[in-house]
C-alpha cells in the first residue's frame, strides 16, 4: 500500500514519532480506490490514483467513496495536531466543507482555508532549502513525509521530546519552527 518516497518517509516519520513516550499517533490513508483507510486495513493490489484523474472525475470518485464525510467525522476527534501529507488532488478530495471545519492545528501543503492551518509551500525551492540545512529530503514529492521526520528528529534532539511535541499544538510556534528548520524566512 505504501509506495514512493513520500509514503515510505511518512511511515518512517510516524514510526519515529511513536518512539516518544506519551505520543499517540493515528495514521489514516486516503485511497482513490477504497476511500479512507486505517493503517492496519488490508486491501488488494489496485491501480487507482487521484493524481492522474481530471478534477471532475476525482471529485466524483471522492464523493462515491464518501471521503469528505469520513474526513469530517475523523476531525471531530480530539487531536492535538493533524498532519496532512497530501498532494493537490488528494487534498481536494477531502472537500472544501470539511477543510473549513478544521479547529485543530493542521500542517498542510496545498490547502488555504482555516485559521488553524499551517500552510507549507511544497515546491522545489522549499525542498532545496531544507536540504541546504542538512536535512535529507527526497525531492518535492517526498518532502511531505520528510518534513514530519525532520520535526520528529528535532524533538528527539531536545531534552524533552514529549514537551517539544506538545508545543506543536500552538500553530504560531510550529510554523516558526518549520520555517526556522528549513531556513525559509518568515511564514506567509
């Protein structure tokens, strides 16, 4: 189910995050073939991706799979942080209605709604900036997983990783940290 640098790096980052005592992580997968999946769900091999679909077809498929409804129900949980390692099409599959309901600090790459959103530019210059700072980055596609790994490694290097992760619930703090770690200048 996990293919490519983005998902493999994301899984590594999640596994690393789980090594911090007191941190609970729920990994949810948005699938163009099966909708919203939990990480332990088993699915047969399939060849379906929102990335290659035209926007109208993607929206129809997302509606058929009830992705927006599933995501809306999911974000009703009491999370400290939501990390959306999604490309443009997958972000769009979540639906505008659900995205405007975000009331939890959320890291995203292609979404521009919600006061709780920490929008990170996902482009070559961002990936290069992190690379220049000594972080292992797997290009623009892998950056979404790499960023979480960079954050977790930073937390592990502090004297109290659990305390550092708790600070991430403050959107201003987390955005400044990400920009500082990547040498990105001031957040927009």
